[in-house]
C-alpha cells in the first residue's frame, strides 16, 4: 500500500552569477560539449541502440558551424518493432507496485538535480540557444515534473470510495489499454521529458517522438531515465518522419496522444485519429497543447517600470519562442509615450548573441525555417502604414539565426500581427483611449483564436475585477501584475483552451487522470438468499440493491 506522500517543494534555481561555483561548472560543461563533436542520437527500442541510414544533422542555432548531433530516423519496420515491444512490455510494467514505478522517476529527479544538472543545462543552452537562466529554469522544471507528478499519482492512488454496511468498494487505477504516442516540441527541454513520462509513471507504455532540433538534449533525458532504472520497453525513443505517423495512428492498440506543437499539426493528427475510430479497441485519449498569442493588457493605474520590464522578459526571453510569450500588448494612451521611451532606452542595453557568452541576454531562434517566418512578419509590418517599428526590426543569419528584440505599434487592433502566432521576439502594441478600457478588454478577448496566457497590469481593484471577468476565457493562465510566462509546477498548472489546446493543466493531478482508466470494484460481504423486494407482499429479500 502507498502511504500519504509529502508534497514536494520546487527545486532551487541557480543564479549562475559571477564568482559562483555553478557558473564555473556550467562553463566547463559548455567547453566539453564543444570539444565532443557531434553526438549520435539513435533510435532506442527496448533499451537497444539502433542506428539507421536516414540521418539529419542538428546544428547550434547561434553557431551554424557547430554540429551538435546526428539524429537517426526510424523506418516503418522499426516503428512496428517499437509498437510490438511496447505492447509486450505493457502488462509487466502495469503490474509493478505503484511505489516501484514512482521511485524510478523520483530517482531520475535526484540524478538530474544533483549529478547531471550542469550537463543538461549546458546542452540545453547549446541546442536551444537559451541563456543560462532560461536553460536552468527549463532543466529544473523537469526535476519538478518528476517529483510533483509522482506526488499527484500517489495522491490519486490513495483516494477512497464510500463503504456500505454489507460491501467493500475499491478503485483500481488502471493504465490505458494499448500504447501512447508522445510528440514533444523543440522549445522546452522539460516538455520532452514530461510528455514521455507523465503517462509512463502511471503504468502506461510510450513511443516518444522528439522534435528533431531538440533530439540531442531529449536523448540525454532518455539516458537519464535508463540510468534511473526504467525497464526496457516502457518508453521507446523513436525519432521518425511525419509521413510515417499513420503507422502508429492506424494501429488498433493506439490508445492516446500526448502532444505539444502547432495548432495545425494537432488538428491534422486529431483528424487522422477521428477517421480511424472504428478500428481502435478503445477511444483514444488526446491531450494537446498548441500555440498562443499571449497578451499584456495595461490599465492607466499600472506601474510603468513594472510593465516595461515584464514586456521585455515576457516577450524576449528565449527569443520569444514560448507559446506563453507576450506577443501583443494593449497600452492606454496616457502611458504610451513614457513607456515607449523606457522600452527604447532599455532595449538598447539588451545584447543578442551566442549564449555561451554570458554577456548576452538573447540567443538565436531555433533554425532557418523559424528565422524566415519571423522576419516575414517584420517585413510585413515595414510594408504597411498601419505599423511602426518602435524598437529593433533587424536580423542577421551570417553566423546564427539572430533576430533583434522588436516592438511594433499598430493602428489596427485586429490585424495580422495582433492575431497570428509569430513565435519569435516580436511584440505588437495597440494604444487605446483610456476611456475605452472595457471596450478594449472585449477586443482583446475576441481578437486571437488562442487562449493560453495573458497578463493584466493595474492597481485599481475595480479594473482588476473587470479584467478578470471579461478576459475569463482568453487565457488558461492569467497573471495580474506579472509577465505571462514562467509558470511553476505545482503552483501555476499550465494549459489553455480555444485553439491553444485541451487545457489539461500540465504538472497537476488533472493531467494525470487523462492517462488512467479507473475500475470500480464492489465486493459483497453478505450472501443473497432470495430475489424478492420488500415492497412485494410477503417479500423476504435481504438485499435492496
């Protein structure tokens, strides 16, 4: 029996300030990675390392010349083998005592926090071009996912049903029947590990498809799990081409999709699943997080400097490559002139370059495709009179995929840059008349199809209440006087609705129950000696149900 677990705290985040031992160790790991050369990123099926003939290089975003890895892609035969292995492993893994499973992930958390931390932070910096703080935050988040998900699983397992006088009632928290496909994104190291393990720690088996650009660091997570004692075949690490996804989605034992990525990709996958419903043994579970168009809405009572600093952090950390990033802002006319001046002053100080140079706040965007998409938005703004470049608007691809932090003002609150996801360091500002506060709140709510994150800045309590009311469905994570990024596991469960996803709240017990299929067991403790009921004349039946 599992006892009641103590709720964990969030892992401490290192500052990497000058003179600290962690800064020294991180710099050593970065130099080590540079000298190691390209890492082979294989397919891992049942713990076996498989290399293939279909290989793609992964290069450092801020230094094109540095090849970090060679990713091997599975073919149709290897994908079928991964399915077979997962299904063969399923019953054995599901039969483990819950504490045996959870202890493996708690062990992984300890290894990551205490032994492998600097390696993973350094690799996250080099593969995703995150600065030391953002990379540390990303790695520590996976530590928290492992610990909090294990805690919430133990909490669920401890739930009790009501008991009658003549019966014993139990809950059997069964894992799903079949295999789960986890598809993880490039922009967060932690999401790769979380998407692959949330269902696995509950007794499910998983085929994990990492994003190619994050496969090098995700393979480090796979090795960590194996080192922590994860049995072979529970999670199979299988990079594969998008064209082959039908092999998994058309298998009768496919039972769930755990996805983070673009809205278009999720809707395509959902359509494929919907078209195959009659061939599945069970209706598949779909947990998906897609894009966002995070907003910052400012009231005239807001603190000016707090707004400016939050726009900079929320819009430009990780180069704006967060689905939660601040991408649009609504500023009252009374505050715009001083806010504009402050942003221009501060952004001149912000440096953009290789993240292994700790003087740089921003790194590069992930690859050429992302770079071209972002600069297309910037060039669009330059070509239309409704837009004005307030800060930035420059870019350079000579050595890395660098886009400067860009602030654009617009006269059209429903235009392209206020509506579409950019996924880069571009914040578009609409200046509204102060007296049109409520009208502009409704505009903010209706403009974008997404509903992931948003912030409201102001000290007027009536204004805060009105913003919470009108913007209730505009953001699954809503922040008051804070940037719309940086949710913490166990404190701000993450997820949004509308076109942003299924809002199952990653890192909370709500996300865990999607990967369980509970069975109710009733055991009768009194023999039934008749079929009649008391309302019948002369009825002698003892049981009433």
